[in-house]
């Protein structure tokens, strides 16, 4: 009996130690966020091919687009959509251009206004911390996905945000974002999956400035809050410059 009791005790100790080692090996959501933040803090520029799926009541069937994204700190971004239609979003950190070559039109925004409701971009631009803007928790993945990825659910701390939540799929290997899903308060879902990611390749600033081609119509768009308006009510003021 003493021998059996001793074996049982030994097995119990082994099980407890094994469980402890397993728990220690699994990172907390705070640790994952910190390593994710550290990875992008040391990233000066980023490029990748992407597939974007947009689900919205206003467009009916899901819209799927492909292209390439370039980001350079501080605050510069370029999205080259290649199919089903070619168009571009380019920002030098101060001014943003939306260029539609087939329509021969470009819309010009102040960057701060164009992206004010997308706080996650502050993180990618090197201007913010995830932990400052979001509350993070783990989401559920199936066993195969969980082997090499974490699913993080981010809830905006700003209660007035138009974003309901953001889901990011993070690589366990290098803490890079493999997929980014954004859900807004009116039910629109944007999913972006990244591939062929390249870091610190020395992107030139000239990539993030747009020169309006001859014959292209420009629209300068500003958003202003009316003096008597309450909350976040805004109007669009459009200046049309024909060339």
C-alpha cells in the first residue's frame, strides 16, 4: 500500500509540474500585445500583398479586392489596388489622395480627418500604443490555427469610436499581423489578409506623394463640425477643381 501511495504521489507531482510548465509556456494576452508592439516599434517600413473583403449592407454581396500595401513611419501609407479595379490611396502623413484612374478623378483629404475613426492605424504608423487605445483579449481558434497563431480581440477604449472591435491574427513565430478584421458599429466588416510581408526594406518617401496627372479632376474634401452641432455630426465641404 505504501508503494502504491508513493507511486500515486509521484504521478501527482509529475502531473502538477507538467501542467505548470504548460501554463508557463502559454503567453498571456498582455505578453503577446507587448511583443507585437515591440515588433512594430522597431519596424521603420512595411510592405505586403493583401486580399481585402468588405461586407456591408450598402453593397450587397461581399466585395473582394487585391493589392499591395506600403507603410513607412511616421504616418505614410500607400495602397495600390490591382483588381478587380485599379485605384490608389496614398498619404504622406499630412495629405491623403484617393485616385481613381478609370474615372480620371482624385479626392484630396487632410490625413488626420481621413483616418480619424481608425485608431488602429496610429499603431501601424508608429504614433500610438495598442494598450493605450484598446482593451485586449484572446479569441478562439481551431487547433490547427492555434498552433502558429494568436487571435486577439481589441475593443476600443474610446466609447465614441465608430469601431466596434478589431480582430488581429498574430503569428506566434515573429509576432507579425497575418490578418486584420475591423467591425464598425453599423455592421460593416473589413477583412484584410497579408502575405509576402517585408520589413525595413528602405522604402523611399517619394512613394508616398501623389502628383495629379494631366486631365484628372480633383476634389478637395474637408470635414467640419457646424457651430451649433452636437456630438460628432459633420458635413462635407467639397471643392471641385477641374483640369
